[in-house]
C-alpha cells in the first residue's frame, strides 16, 4: 500500500506539553511506527517543521529527534503549500491570532487548550474555521486516558444505573521555588501571562463532564490564590497573581435526561492522599466507580458493604480494599497520540472527528461562567453555545 506525507507546522513545541506529549510521544512515535494507517490500507507519514523563536534550541530539538525541517519564520512556514496542517502549543494569549493566520493561509488547524483566553475570541476563531472549510481540532486528551475509558465502558454498559453524582478531585503541591525547584512553569501563576487554575482546568472538565456524565447546565465556583509569592525559573521571587485553586459545583443534564451533580475540586496547593493526582468518583443507583489516570475501581450494588457509624470505636473496615479493579481489556496507547492519529485521519480521508474548535470553545465558555460566579458569588447558567 502507498505512503503519503503530511506536512505539519508545529509551533510551541519547546514547552513542556508541546515537547513531551505532542512532539516526542505523538508525532515522533507515529513516525517511528511507520505513519498513521488509513481505512484503505494506505499510510500517512507526518513530516513536521518545527517553528520557534530560539533558533539554536529549535535546531537542537530537531536534531535530537531526527527531524529535518526547522526554523524561526512562521510566515514562511505558513506560506509553504506542502505543509497542510498548523499545530499550536504556545501561549494561550497568542493562540487565536495564530490560528486565524493559519486558517487564512489555507491550513487545517489543531491546537492545545484553551483555544483562547476569552469566549469572544474563541467564538470568532471558531466561526473563521467553519467558514474556511478547513479541518480543525482542539486537544481533549483526558477522554483518552485509560482510567476514563474504563469508566466510560462502565457507563455505556449500564453499570451505574441512574447516575447521581460525580466528584472530581485534582491537584498536588507545586513547589514555590525557594526551597525546592519548581515543577511547573512560573507563568502558570501570573494572571497577566495567561495563568490560573480556572482557565487551565475548567476547559478539561467541560469536555469530560459533557462527554461522560452529562451536559453542563449551570455552575457555581469559588477561586482562591493560596500562595502569594513564588520563585521563577531563574530563582527570582515574583508575586503570584493567578488563582491556584478552585472549588466548584455544577449541575448536569445526564445522558438519560436525569439531573447529575458534579463537584470539582482543583488545587496546586494540596498534598495528595488518594489513588492518583486526579480521581473521578461516580455514584449511581446500581454501582459506583473511581477512576484515576490509568486505573478504575468499581463497587456494584450487590457488592456494597454495610458500614456502621460508631465514633466511639476504631473503624474496622478498610474501605479502600472493598473495590474491584476494572481489568485492562486492551493495550492503551498515549492519549495525545491517539487524538493526533484521529485528526490526521480526519485530514487525510475525512474520517469522523468530533473534538473540534467549537468543542474547545465550550471549555472557554465554562471558564468565563466560573470566573463570573466567583466574581458575583452566585450560580451562573451555561446555555447552549451558538456558533
């Protein structure tokens, strides 16, 4: 069968996510495996050109991973008709303008989330993409996590019965940088640079909630800035101006039309005592389940123990041992890589693809609703997004 190349302009791959997940674990891995298999047996081989501001760093990155093309001139890359796709993992503040430039240059576009810092910008770029006729997509990687795929399998099998509530608990301690090195970029904690927990994570929770548990109808949210001062990559102190935690409750319309309550706790100022850095605890009339990044545990109705409340006696039950592990029924590939393969098939053979820019805009819509709720201290409705 034939193999064709697909030119991809990759912008923002020197950052943590762009480098590790999109370049190394997705595009480089796909190239190593011989390309993306199409339905007719042909293959598509990604042919990336790495674009960034630091010429030496981009050149070293390309050399390390066996990529022939690299440079600093984005306009020249967008002008090359051999490169059909533009990908961006740079700063959120620049993203809408970069996507618009690429769309006007006739490129298909794929990008990290959030797709913009404001809903108005997100809607504008979505409408431009739809009018262009080009293919477009936004990263929704959590849907491809093994833990959530197992949780979705339980949902689709009817395991939960009527779904009642979901509790999302995310976060860990991000070192301030004075005593121990930081493990996240310092811009994440500066609002003026596009940082903030709500902007970062509400985009994730929107597509997770909508796809697995029910469409978001309304939200109430309290943000917080727990750590006032942090130290940057050069060891210099700076004022942390962005929210580093948020606590929210959302009302969902479940897939069967019944209401579902979602509780969302997210913090970069908490220490972990749970199964994983993020857990999704789902309760239903017929069973409950808890999923992390990789694993999922379940407790069916007839396997539910009978605890007894007695604060005067030491608890004899080990509640963590009362859950059954959902087995690995298949090999789970990297989630970012899986979505890249799906987008490449979408471009190459018009394969179905639902993780579009408008889906990304829904995430920004929830961000704005959460920020408004925090600011006004009230519930905010989340209407259908008209595009």
